[in-house]
C-alpha cells in the first residue's frame, strides 16, 4: 500500500493546496492473485472530510487504507476546508470544480488511474456527505457512484434562516457565504434536489447513491427526507439506518459496506 501527502497548485483555489493519496499498487503478489478485484482496473474514490475537518481525517480515523487494498480502490482525500464543496463566485473558491474535475484529472494523470465513469466514485461524511452527493450530481459524467454517510443535507434548514440567526453550528453569514442567498437556495443548483430534477428532465446520466445515517444522529430527519425525494424521482439508491450518533464509530461501521458497494 503506497501512501503519500501531496501539495500542488490549484487554479480553482488560486493557491497551493494539499491532498492525501492511498494507492493499492504495491500489494503482495499472493494477495493480488487471491483477490478478484485486482482482475479489473483500479477504481478511484474521492473521499471528502466533514465540517472543521482536514484531508487526513479519514487516513488516521478510519480503516480506509485496509479497505483500499481489499477492494483495489485508489483513495484521494482532498482538503475542502469548510466550503461544503460548492463553487462560489469569488476568486479562489471553486471547491466543487476542484474536487469534481481539477483533482480528478490531476490524480488520473499523475497516478495513471482509469478515466472511465464506472471506475470513478466519490464519498464523504457529514459536510463531505453533502459534498459527495452534490459533486456527483454536478459532475454526473465523471462519477458513476456516490456514498454519503450522515450527510449534512441542510438546504431546507438554511433556506429558513434569517439574518442574525445561528443554528448552533454556524451563523447566518457563514451559510450565506457557502450557499448564496438563503431565500433563493432551494431553486438554485447548490441544492442537490434541483440538480436531480434537472438531470431527470434532460434524461441525463444520474449517479447511483449509497446513503447511511445513525438512528440517533441529529441529521437523521433530512437524510430520510432526501431518501424519500430520491424514491419519488425514481433515482437508484441504497439507504441504510443503524444505531449510532454523528461520530467516527458510525462512519467506520458503514465505510466497509459503502466501499464494497463501490467495488461491485
């Protein structure tokens, strides 16, 4: 298992940024021969951290390195800061394009990874779960699958916020910076539901989704709401609930099933 932290110049962010890569390209010969996942090209997973997080969170907090070797999936962990992985009008704030195109292209070129949609996936937790869903929809010709754990699907909540308010996590000004004018959010392309409807109307490609949330998680209700929305729209998805709160214990529990689903 080859692992390394890289820095590179991002045009989308107008600065140097970093990411962590996990590459199952030096596995023992006996392990490769016994593993049917090595009979196909290596798949790629863009794996997104959560709010207040960093590209190293998954690396040190989860079993992703072992799972990368088990399923022959190269894992790229970007640094998304607190951006919700959305593109913003200001210079240096195109986080969706950074994760959904720029870094994908860079990883493919640098590490010789497959450029096929069916070999390219995205996943994440909390804010990164939202980012995984939204980025897969925005770049639907790049990503075939998206998994999202305890996703911060908070667009309906943000749309109701008023200037000067605070939801205990962040204030109105932060959400306005991330999502744009809250009053216009639900009809904007920063809302994943808008992108689903757009692709359905156009008959365009739609990623498949794997969603999981803990039954004691404070984000359970919006995850159920999004599940029901996908069902109404006829979008292919798996949805799971299990005991757990908004923490790494739950995310580690569901990371293995999610990566197994990606490898199918």
